[in-house]
């Protein structure tokens, strides 16, 4: 996939839900801020972004992601922009329940591409909104008119979101189908809490 801008993705830092092994999406069933460790983790990650010349930060509306973006934004002097499309996958009836309950509701990970928990989303639906976000941002925020140097026509954009939406987005920009994304980005290769990656190396 060809992109006009350069993107970095950041998964939020450790939150209360991670410690308690509870899934949490909109609407948030309980206050779910970053832990002390999570905040310190993100302060360190902000240092790693200081030389990336970040122009814009977009963030999920959930508290843990917002706190992550605020810490980074403060360090970089950038006010994050909330975009609801970057929210966590909707867990439906499992929202606020143990992670294990949600995982056990599917026979296998492939079923998540098409099967919905009651009141929730499947991977296909999450990917659709993430694609919408990236396509809109990539079109809207390209510098215009671009410089004669390709690198000077790009903006450096940071996306702060959650593990599921970000791993689906990674697969999309690599031109993987959903099943290829699951195969090529298994759980052990997904973003860890507070991890930063370049979304797509610009050639």
C-alpha cells in the first residue's frame, strides 16, 4: 500500500484493565486509567519519539489511550486529536468481563473475522473503520503543495490506539487479507503495551 505520509503506531501503556485481565471498550464500565507503571512506560516512549518530527497525534477516545497521548503530546508540544474510529474493538456483552470469557466465546481466532459477540464487533468491522480513518487522514493531511523532495511532502503522524485495531491496521497497509494478517501477525507479534512501531516503512 502506498501512503502519502509516514505513520507511527503506539499502543497505550499498562492500564488497570491489563492488570486485572478485563476487557474494556466503549462505553467504559469502570474507570480504567494507566497504572503508575503505564505512565512511566509512556514517558520513556515519548523520549523515543522526540527525534521523529511528529506533526500530528490521533488517539482513541478511551481513557487509557487518551492519557497515553496526553503524555506524549505534552513532551512533543502537540495537542492530540480524538478520533472515535481508533477505539478498542467493541466487546459487547463481554465488556468489563474477564479476557478469558471473551476469548473462550470463539472456537478459534479465525472466527473473530466474521462472528460478533452480542452487541459487539468482529475483525472485519474493526478493520473497516480503521481503513476509513487511515484513508481520510492520509488524504487530508498530505502537505499541499508537496515539496519536490518526496520526504518533505509527508507529515509524520502518530496513531495511539489499542492492540486489536492496530494489528489489523498493520496487516492492511501490508496488503494482507484478514486471514493473512492473523497468520502473519499472531498474538506474540502484536504490539506490546507501550510499544511504538513505524506503521509502514516508506520506500
